[in-house]
C-alpha cells in the first residue's frame, strides 16, 4: 500500500510498534480482537483497527506538502481538512485559511480569490458547483485535491447506477460535507435523495409502496431531493450508497429494508424486483468497516468503561461511541487534556451536543479494565497521550516506554 509523509508529531512509537506487530501476525486482517496493554493495575484493551485511514493520511500528506512547496502564496482550504481539531489547528498555524466552516457557512468570500491562490479540497470532497466556481476563477483544483479515493468510489458508483435509470438514495447526514458533495455528484447524473437513518428509510418505504400520497413526500424530505424529483416515478428503481463514515451495518439495514419495500410493491405491480434495486454493497468504506468491526469485537471483552478519542464533529468517531453506548460507560473525548482527574472527566455528549463534566467516572476496581479506540481522523500520538494520562492517574502503572520495548 502507498505510504504517506505524515508529521512525526502525529505518530506514536508505542502504537506504531503495536500495529506493526498485529499486521505481521495477522496479514489477512481476520483477527479483530483487541490488544491487551498490561500496565499492572491498569489494563487497556486497544482496538485492532483505529486511527488514521488511507484517505486521511493522503489528505494530510498533500496539505502539509503544499504549504512547504509554496512559501508566500495564499493557501486556502474549502473547509476542515478532516474532523480533528489538532490537525486543523496545525494547518491554520501554518497559514492555511478556511473558506467555509464544516456546515458550509462562508468564512471568506469566494469572490476574493484569484487565479494565483491555492485552494485545497478536503478529504470529504466538494460539490460540482463549488468546483466549477473555482475553475472559473482559474484556480487549479485538481492539483490540490485530497478527496478520499473511497469517497470518489461512491461518486463513481452513483453515476453508474444513475446511468441505468436508478435513483440514488444516499444514507448520510444532510449537513455533512461529504454528503453534500456526494449528493451534488449523484444529482448531476439523475434523481437523488438523502436519508439520515433507518427511521427515515421506513418512512421512505411507505412512499415506495405508495401507502402515502406523493405530495407528502416534498414536506417529509424537504431540501434533500434533487431538482424535479417525482416520487411516483423516481422511486420505481433505486440504489443505496452511503456517506462513508456512517454505520456500515445501518447502511446495510437501510438497503435491505428498501429492497423489501420494492419486493412488496412488486407483488402488486408484477414488476421484477431484481430489476428495481441496484446492488451497491461495494461502496462501503474498508476503514469504516474495519474500525466498527474492531469495536464490536472489543466489546466482547469484559471491561469497566470505554474511551473513544476524536473530533466531536467526526461522524465516524461518533458512530464508534454509539456502538459502545448501552454496553458499558463510554466517554467521548478530544484528548488527554479532557481527563481532569480520577474524579472528573470532560466528555462530549452526543445527545446534548456539548461538552459536560462527569464526576465519579473512574471505578476503584483493580486492575481497571478500559476499552480504547479512536476515529479515523485522530492522530495516534493523541491516543498514546490518553494512555499516558491514565497511567499517571492509576498508581503503580508501568511507564508506556516499557511497553514499547516489549512490542519492538
């Protein structure tokens, strides 16, 4: 696999040694069990797969290299490079300015750009409309495009099924950069619609089976369908693709449910259901699948709590938190600085959409067993710092440098 130049400060000697050892022992990636790090009174079970994926490393490589190779030039990012505050902060410190925030709000007007400026497309990609606008100003978008290849794969598959007269159903968060970009590419080829979750798939199924009148569709899915969308005609033949950071299992559930809705309608219309639903299973991202499978396997290990590290607006990270929730206490943090003391931790609450302080979070049992993972945009160095912080809290724990020697 291609290797990338990632700043050394994002790497972790301990985690690099662990990942190399696991890869050597399990080249086919069939073992999703966690790695036990025995610090004595503290046992940390590290997920088999976590941290930077191919697309993230590619984006970081291009962005930092662009800065080094273009001193003195204006360099902009369309929005956040990836959803990690440390990485985005480092890019800002190197002089890169963001044109939009993560929700598409304009921070710097596009009309202030000129052909000598550099604009980097983030890993999520961008819409065809923005790409065309930049090109009209003479800006070379293809040179500094960090769009993840697996996101582009979804775009290509969307175009392929649209050419065969299927409507593209996108499982994603409507406001997410990647979903906005995927919708733009899909809608350019044919009818497209964004749905958020299985609950909305159930609602859509009622329109597919024509249990609800077509005119209600426009209110139920307001601002999430392509221009000229006709629910009676455009829900005849469909295919499901996803925002690559969504729960892979939920995407499959949605596809299975909508396929069944097609079958039920076909019993009445006498159409061949095989001709009405496109197979798009090949659009699921390998890193999302691996990270989620690793967490599911990790949850089979008896533990006292779980810690998930990453950016709060990171979709793939939030889904790892959701997988843990209900199984055991789970704490979603940005980094080691969120671990205030044995008594307090500053965590992000997915339901309240804000940071809150939890007290009495750390059980007194010894050895304390913690499940640990991170999102695809989180540097390994931050995960190691979380482990070091936990070792400092649990008296008698081994130094992490000793574990490095064990894994080398």
